[in-house]
């Protein structure tokens, strides 16, 4: 099986980007954005995770089948999170009057 | 391709070369990388846990002989929890994939082994390691939460060994994941030349679909058990409302694994039934492609129905309606399978040997299990039936009537291939009939009990339910006798059974084109497949009779 050789420059650049992401996460924690605190933290985490998966885990250079497998994991994560959240969103819509 | 008989090779003692005599002693078994030997290790392990789980089932039934129960309520809680945990995680989930799948999947696709033989062995060790934790939990006093570990009781209030059992389940989950990963990679990369996707036996399709479900769902079980442990140990509010958590979140996460787990248990058994029906009626499975695709459809839809376990929780009514609709929809691919198996029988050359009896038993019992599933998928009716014996009867018709019948049918069909010996046919048929009668006598009264309002997990009940409970206990006893007969004659046949020919059933499939038992490398020459699945014209008469052609 052929291995894709990634230059060290790319690794260092991604490493730097991850450090910046960490600094941003810490910085954002000191600013009160109310409901958006969690949104911002998750957004930064998602970007960092994407970088790790794409470059450090070599998914950028992998076959389409591998990319499909990775995507499948996230689609399934979306299913559990979205449907569970739908429950919380719609629970209050119905009030039982005896 | 040459017949298996003509390819047979012999070792220096003049014995046929098989995977069983290639190496002796415990070391050769416990360090083996041969998928067939690992399958046998799994067989012994799951058979042991099945027996233990069965004994706990009998204890439940003995307790329910009298309205006031024979055990303390707390003891009874621990008994039914142990029964559930052992049967679900240590028997039903691994039984068909880890035993029959491990043994047959590489042979069915013409490969020498699975893609990752060492990981395959690791999966068995993880199973044993996880099982050890659970056994310790049981010996230390057991768990009293039910196999579903509902919070906040399990995370906050229970004084039993929740953590130990949780660790065991966490570990055994990884054993499943490794098996699933191995199957997926093997099917993608190691099929014999000419063996296209739509020439694969339906057992391979079923195990492939199961592996996808395992890979996508089991990590959620690990996460859920971990969160439960964090709340129990560190009192972080996740599921307990008293400290800011939500117990229904646990139910969402638990059933996101555990409902697909039902399909992990039954899909491989459905694959077995496809093989049984085709080979025992000597016909290609009617609508082969649709049956193959229905496995994948069940796998995907199975992920979208978990909320039907939460109808009477505080789950949103609107979401409940959607889950109800989706639960009805998942019945469609299951029905496709049942209809197509039945259509396959039409004008087939049917034999009523034990494997076929199990196959027919599966169809009847799974039909009842599936149809009563529609009852409990209906929101309004489920409000009445939730947590009653109706649900117990429903899922035992699916799990025992489905998965166990499939497992036993498969064991009988491939027993000659796995061991090189025939089992005694008359005993096997008798045992199957005894099990069938015992099973129905055990669980049919439970439908009535549940409808009348008998709740599950109660150690005592009003006296008017006693007659039905006695029927049920009598059935369980008959079922246990049937199982004991099967275990006895299978062990007996290992030494005394008639030697099997390469293809004693005249069946189609690559596993019947090698010797019984197969050599370590499965085939001496890599098969080149030029025929469709279930093409009985390629069956070699000499492999059926065991006599070399003139």
C-alpha cells in the first residue's frame, strides 16, 4: 500500500493553527457571549478536529471510500444529536389539560 | 474448480489435513490466528454464557411459580438483571457473527483468513476480559438495575455493582467493534476473483450490514456507560435531575445503541435463514438483490427508531409520533425478507432436516415477534403495554424465536463443516420440536399476562395470574430440556458422529467446495467464481457422497 508523504511544513503549519485555536478557545472563555459561549467553543473545536482528521490522520489524501467512512461517522453523530435535540425543542409544545 | 475430495491432502500420519489437527495443545489454540479456531473459542465461550444466562432465566421462572415469589425482591432484581446482561451482551450480540461469521465469512468469499487475524484474536481476548469483569460483578452480589441501567437509579441510588458490570460491557463493546471492522475490511478487500458483490451469499451481506451497525452504534454504548460512570463516581450532573442532569438523555443515548443492537442480534440470524432456506429447498433465494438490500435497509432504518422505547418517558409527543411512524417503516424490509423466504420455498425441493426445521421455526416465530412489534410501536397502545409482559414476550419472540433459532439452525447446517462430523438427525429434529413447543408455552402466555397488566420486573403478582405463570414456567422447563438434548448430542457427535463429506447437504456456496473440516488455509487453490449465488448446478456429486469420481 502506498503511503502519501506529507512535508514537515504542512505538519508545522497545522500544529501552529491548532495552538492558535487553543488560544482562541481560552480567550473566548473570558468573554461572556451568553448563549453563544458554547456555540463559539464548539465551532473552534470543530475546526481543530477537522484539521486533525484532514491532515494528521491523512484523510485528505485517502481514497473516496475512506472519506465516505469518515463522513458516515459524522452523519450518524448528526442523527443522534439532532433527533435528541428535537425532543428537547418540542417537549414544551404540548400541554396536557385533564 | 476441482472437487474438494480430489484436493484433499493428508499429513504424515495419513490423516486428512484440517485446521483442527494443524497444531495441538492449549498454546496452539490460545495463540491461534486462524479464524476457524477463533470461532471455536468463541463457540465455547458463548455456549458457556448461554448456559449461565439460561440458568438465571430458570431462576426467574421458578420465582414466578408462586404469587408471593420464592426469592426476596432484591434478589429477584439481581437475577433478572444478570439474565439480561449475560444474554444480551455475552450471548446474543456475539453468537452468530463471532461464531458462525468468524468461521464462515472468509471461506464464503474464498479468502484464507480475515483481513486482520491478530485483531480477530484480540477481539476474543477482549470478550473474555470484559466477561471477567461482569462475572466478578455477579459473584460480588450482582447488579439490580435491569440490563438497561436506567438513570438516575443506576448512577446515584443503586448499591449494587453497577460500575464493575459497566466496565465489562464497555470492554466487550470493543470486542464487537473489532469483529465488525474485520468483517467490513475483509468483504471489501479479500473476495475471490469473480466474486462480485451480487454473487455474495446472503449470510455475507447480513454480516456486512451487521458490521456497519456495530461500528456506528457500539461507540455510543461506550460513551453512555462512561457518562454513567462519571456521574456515579464524580457526581457530575448528566442524567440525575437532582444535580442538573436529565434521565431521558440517558434513555436517548442508551437506545441509540440498544435498538440497533436488536438488529445486531437478528440480522446475522436472518443471513443464516437465507442460507438454510436456499440450501434446504435447493433454490436461489427469491428476490436475492432485494433480500441483500433489505439487510442494509434494516441496518439504516434501525438507527431511526430508538425513541419508541421512550413513549412513556417525558419525550416530546411530536417526536413520539415520528418515531412511531419510522418504527412501522422498519417492518417493511423485515417483511420483504419473510415474504421472499416463503416465496423461495414455492416449488422447491424441500428437505425437513433439522436446519430447515429451525429455518421454518424462525419464520413463524419471528413473524409473531415482528407483528407484535407493530403493536408496541403504536403510541396509544404502547402506553398500556409499556413495561408489561407483552413487551417481554414480544422481544423474546424476536430474540429467542429469531436469533436463537437462527443460531441453532446455522450450527446444525454448518456443524459438519466445522467439526467434520454429522450430528444425529433424529435427535436433532426431536430436540427442535421440543424447543419449539417449550418456547411457545413459555412466551405465548406472557402476551396474555402483559395484556392483562402484569408488569415486568416484579417479583410478586396477584393470584389470578398464577395459572399463566405456571404455564410459562412449564414451557421454560421444556425449552431447557430441549436445549440440554441439543448440547448433549452435539458433544456426543464430536467423537461418535458419522464422518461428514465435504458437502453433506448438496448445498451451494464456497464453504461446501472445501473439505470438512477445512484445512487451515481454507482452500488449496484460490477459487475463481464464475457462477451466481445459490447456483446448484456447480455442486459436485463426489463432494456430496464423499466418493471420488470414477
